[in-house]
C-alpha cells in the first residue's frame, strides 16, 4: 500500500477517524449508530431538513433504532446530523446509503447516487475512502461513482479509495442486525478493498472481502434474486394447488421434513420492501446490455407481481360462494406493512390489493395495522380490531401476519377470513388459506 493508504488504514484501524454517512434512512441510520458504538465520530448527512432536526433531537423515525439509542449517540458528541455536504470535508471515510428505485420504465434510477457524489466531490478531504452501499447493478461503483470523484485532478489510490459493500439490512429482524451479519466488501482496487475491510472490521463481527466492487455488487443481487425466484416458484405452486383443491401449506410442511435438498419458501399476496421486488430487475436490466435476456428472472418477477390480483380474485370467488357480492362488500385488510412486526410500507402488496379491491371490484375497504396508524394514499386510518368492527365486515383479508394481533378474535367473530400468510395455521369453516 502507498503512503496515503497506509496512513488512512492506521486511522481506520485505531478508530481515530470520522465517518460521514450520506442518507439517514433504513440503511444509513443503523450504520451510523453502529459506527458510533464502535467509537467513530459520525456525521449523518441527509437532504431532508425535518429528518435532520429529528435526528439531532434524538427522535428516531426508524423502527429498529430506539430514541434511547439515538439520544445516547447524540449526547456522546460522536454523532451529529446535517444537510450540509461541506461537512464531508471532516471525513476520512464516507458511506453512501441513498435510495436506488426503478423508473416507470423499469430501468435503474441511479440519480440519487449521482447527486450524492456530485454534492460531496468539491469538499472531499485527501485521502478518503468512499463506500457505496446502495443496491445497484454491477459496474455502478466503477463506471458511475469513480469518474465523478476523480474530477478536478484527484487520483485513485492516492486521493480517493472507492469500494462497494452491499447493505443487508432486514428491518424487524431481532436475531440478525448489522453487527452480526457478515459484511461483504469489494474495492475497485486492491488498496480500496484493504481499506474497506479495515473499516468494517471495527464495526461488524465478520467481513468477507471479494476481489472487486463488481463482484460485491452482484452478491446482493444474487441473494435477493435467489429469494425472488424461489418465492415465485412457491407462489406458482399455490396457484396450481388452488385449482387442484390441495392445501399448499400442508404440502410445504411435509416437504420441509426432508433433511437435505429442500429449503422451504412460502407463498403470499406479493413481495414487498425495497430489495426483493427491485433487485432482480436491476440484474436482468444489466444482463441485457451484454445481450443476455434472463427469462427466468423476468418470469419470476411477473408471477410475484401478479399475486395481488390472484388474492383479490380468490377473495371474490370465496365471497361469491358464500352469497356475498364483491360490489360494496366491506373488506377489512389485516396488516398493510410489507412484512410482519414493522411499520415499513415500501412496495407493500397490501397497497396493490387495496387499489384492486376498490377500482375493479367496487369494494368498501378498511384496514387494521398496529404499526401503521394512517395511509395517506387512501385517506384512511387504522380501525380498532374489535368484535364490533368484525361484525360489520363481510371479509377479513390477512395480508401481513403481525405477531401482536388477536387472531382468535378474528376467527371467532369474522364472518369470513382469507388468510394469505398462514397466520391462523389452519382452515376452518370461516377461514380459507391462500
């Protein structure tokens, strides 16, 4: 390693370094907190003035970060939040944790990454390690980020070191957090790989280096494409079993008794969150630039994307069998978050199902979710789950299986329940599982 890299490595290894984390959302804020707890000074940068104010008051808006944890970080003097990108001049390392959504045309939108790199470039200290954590297609770090950081005559491996490390945040996971989830890292140069390995070795229990940033970028896409494809397979099995009048949940339970060669995945009303619905599309899009059309991924995306419609149609069929027309039927959606026990709505299938029930079936939709008080897009507030609410409802549709819901009450007082998550674990006279 050169003199610049040697000096920076010593600061990172001794934790006598300042780290800027750009983006204070579901990825950036937990990372900032772990860095603080490891002993680093951290500057959290976000473009949202209101969010920055909340952070500096110790008021957390992220489910996995408590007010007490955030307040302790602020009170320690090792964490401060700001909208001022000039503060990156204080940083020895910078982590970029900004959104990477898909455009309406289903191609990757890296404009947030570009905006972050453009905003920080005039203020960078030298030497500095810059880490991209935003999920993206292979080549983004090297082809998009590096050229922007080298503007003005900076030199790679002298002034700036650049690497990629995929975020592996799983909101609401009580067992695995950032600290005990292995961290994959890969630099655009060997020196960059060594520096990012040094940085994260101070923060997480295990760091796994790969040979390049492109490999590290593909790791995240493979992980979530694996999940998306297997979910699509079991969703297709569920549709098939629906026609054959076979209980897919019993089939999966029996198959899972095999101690080798099988890993259980479970059907559902659709996939949500920022990663699984988007990451396979990133990979398929990039493959097309190499003349390869990934039909497997495209098919899985299509199957998963149509599960909300399948659920709405199945609800309609089941109500018709019970002599209830969907038009003006009173439907209570139970759980609207994209996964259990969190307040995250990103890409939640409940939103698509709600839209279908109202726009195509003319149903009267309400919801109950103990973690989400209000849905602005539907101008609706969570209703109390009670005997009275259930008595006024034609059907309960379980979309998210939150743990702290009284399912016994739902079964006892619900006229009909369509359980799309196996929350009740058994079919009864008034309960039908997906």
